[in-house]
C-alpha cells in the first residue's frame, strides 16, 4: 500500500504511465487489425463474441506475463548461435509470429482476389469459431511478449504496467466493433489492412534476426497509406453523389 501511495504522488510514475498507455495502445493496433479481419470471416452472430474473447485473451496473457516478468526478461538471452548470430527465445517467437502473420495475410489476400471467391462465399464463411480463436491466441501471445518486454525497458514498477495494459485493452475493446464494421463496409480498406499485416509480419521477422526497425517509420507509413485511402474513399463518395444527383 505504501508503495502504491508513493507511486501516486510521484510525477515520474504518472509520466511513465502515460507513456506506457500510449505505447500499449499503438502496439495494440496491430493486434486489433488482425482480430477485426479474422472475425469478419465468421458468421455475423459470432463476430462480436469472437472479438471480445480475442481481446479478453490478450488481457489475460499480458497480465499473466506481467506476473512472470523476471522470466520474461530472460527470454532476451541467447540460447544458440547460427553463423555467429545469437538467437533468444524472444527472437524465435517474433520470427515464428512474423511468419504466421505473413502466411495468414497472404492467405486472406488470396481469398479476396481469387476469381472463385464469390462462389465460395455463397457457401458461408470458411473459418470456424474455434479456429479463429486459436489464431487470435497465437498472435496475442506474440504481441503480448513483445509488449511486455518493451514495457519492462521503460519502468520497473509492475503496478504501472498493469494499469497501462488494462487501459490499452479497454481502448481496444471499445474500438473493436466500430473498426470491424468499418473494415467490413470498405473492401479496399481490407486490402490495405492486409498490407499492413504483411509489413508488420516482415518487421517481426526483421526484429527476430536482430535488425531493429524503428516503430515510428512503420506507423508513419501506415498513417500515410490510411490518409491516401481516406482521400480515395472521399473521392469515390463524391463521384457516387454526383452520379446519383439529377443533371442540372
């Protein structure tokens, strides 16, 4: 209790909390995009439930990992070397997660552009509820470990990490349904989001091989692409209005 009261009166702790919340929210965007795209393949009556379960699993995983911070820190220690390059468990997890993300995003892109996709869609979604939750759990684990390791490097106080994680997951929970509806209503945004997932997957693989990619570059590229797509959507909307309005 004394430790918590000390943190509440410490401006440095509040600054660390604010920074961590922003960082967790930004890192959660990747996870949220994946969850939104994946759950949109489910029957409509299962989508919201799958999103809640997926985000809930992210919260449980991150809080559980916070309870093993001492063990998580050791995941960055090399366990073997290949051609003089040491690989830690964190590196292996990031590489595996990146490969999974590349495979999943490529598969979803193929599903979107396959000429026979419309015929398959009439038969209903190809993804089962359990399969969707399993895939969400895999990415939750990858993003959670990376998130916790980053948080450990910013503060030593577990209480601050817990509050930041809960705040970030709450934001994800609030944004999940609107984001999923927006993606479902705009097919071009789906392809853009899948492109984001491929870029994120490549970044995870690069990080696993020791090539640090500043997150600012990644999110700036995502923001620029999203801005361009927003202008395209606005232009298409105005063309439709002009086409549907009676000629003067």
